C-alpha cells in the first residue's frame, strides 16, 4: 500500500533533494571549526545546538549557542561604538556602554513540522527532507538575538512573531516587518518593535541591521527582503497552502540558512 508520502522526483522537490545532497557532501567533506582572529572561542558553524541542550529548547538551554552569540555579536556598531555581550548565567546582556538590554537567542528556521494546521502537508513531505532542514535550522546560521525582557505588553519580539497569525514565526516575514519599521511604515509587528526601539536604533537603519547580523543572504542587492513564498502584503496565511508551496518554502529556507552559515564562517575567518 502506498504511503502517500512524496518520493524523489523532478521539479521543486527534486531540486530540494539535490540541494540537500550537496549540503550533506559539504558537511562530510568540508566541516571545520573556525576561530575568529584574536578570540579564544572556537565556532563550528555546523554544530547542531540540540546536542548540548539536554533535550530542551536550544535557544534557552544550549551553552554552546549562547557562547556563539556572545562571540559573534560583540563587535563595533555601525556608528563605531563597541557592543559587548555580558554573560549573566541564564541569559546575555548586550551593552553599548550606556544602555544595557537583555537578549536571548531566537531560531529562524520555521518548518511548521509540529503545527496542527500544517499536518496534512507535513504528512506528504519526505521525512528525510524535514529532518535535514531542521538540522540546518539548529546551527548558528539559523539563529539571531532579540531583546528578551518584557516591555509594556504581553509579548516579547520572539513570542509576538511566533504567535502572530500574519507572521507564523517566519523570519523572512519578520525581517520585512523590521525593514518597514526602519522606514517608518506600518506592519503586523510595528507596535512590538516600537517597545524595543532602543535596540533597533543601535544599528542606525535597515542596512546597518542586516550587515551587523550577517543577514545579507535574506535580501537582494538593494536590501529588499527576499520573501520565500508568494507575498500579498500580509493578507494571506504565512503557512504554505499546497505541497508545491511547502516544497518551495523549504527549498528557499534551506538555501538562505546554508548561505548565512557560510557567510558567518567567512566572517570568523
């Protein structure tokens, strides 16, 4: 009896599977631990941060992931001031010498694998595809930091973007909201970002934010955000509606996260 699960073929799924095969080959043949010049911390951009999270959320419980954030983002801001990352045990504090903001890790690889609303699409996707996408999704190339303290509302940025019905935890849509915030335009997350304006003001403008966090692969050469699915200005559900849309989304997600991991690797070298 047929399982109903997609099998390797041409088209988008075939392309996705070929990209995953290339990714596996890269990991097997070219994995290395890189060290930023002048630093003592070793950063393996392909380390699966679930490995030391004790079966808990790596964003909260992986000491390696926290160390990587502390190393990567302790550097000059666009205006020349030095951003430092202070280890406070359970979390990090980002400081420019005048302002201190508690920050925490946030994952950028939303696969919707555990979402009930996406169950029928997940059941039609090869399990191996989702597994490798999620592996990529728990490396440092798939992580970023946001302020973690609750300010004047019921949600942090992390929670707001995860629960908003027009964002659905997707980082490409979150980044589009960030771009609009810097432009003074409205978006589904504008009110949340307003509460953390001191954090975003550190980076000057959207280009400064993108360059600081090594997010250039999420934008084009004009710093327009690359949306991973058809986009109608936040009118439709962020969840893919067909197998074809889901496959295209996973393909785009795999590509952009892998490119960012390689960008981080070049940066620390």
